[in-house]
């Protein structure tokens, strides 16, 4: 069966043991670009990535696509921004 919602599909397919790590990965991915928002060089790009990620999170309420490539590309971009902010602070 298809749940017509990515979050519900993961919860029904993997249970809480799958849903909680999925939500934590999404939470972490949304917060990673936030470290660069105050940076003058990368701030606007970080806002753009964060806005695109928020759009992707919203679309997951209406689509049942837990393994869609776009989601994982957005997570990769967010982690790149997080790594870049960690390198800049050292």
C-alpha cells in the first residue's frame, strides 16, 4: 500500500525505528546551512539551500517518494555547507 505521504510511508514501512532516524537526518540537514547565513560570502546561497530544503520537506507531505534523488541531493548540499562552515571556523 502507498501512504500518499512520505513520512507516513516510512513510519508504516519501517516503524518508529526507521522514522526517528529519518526525521533526525532531515532536521540536521535543514539546520546545517544555518551556520553560514551570517557569512557575507555564502549567506545568500545558504538561504537559498535552506529555502529549497524547506520546499522539499513540504512536498514530502504530498508525495510518497522516500527514495527520490532530489531529497538526497539536498541533504548532500546541506552537509557540504555544514562542512564548509566547520572548516571556516577553524
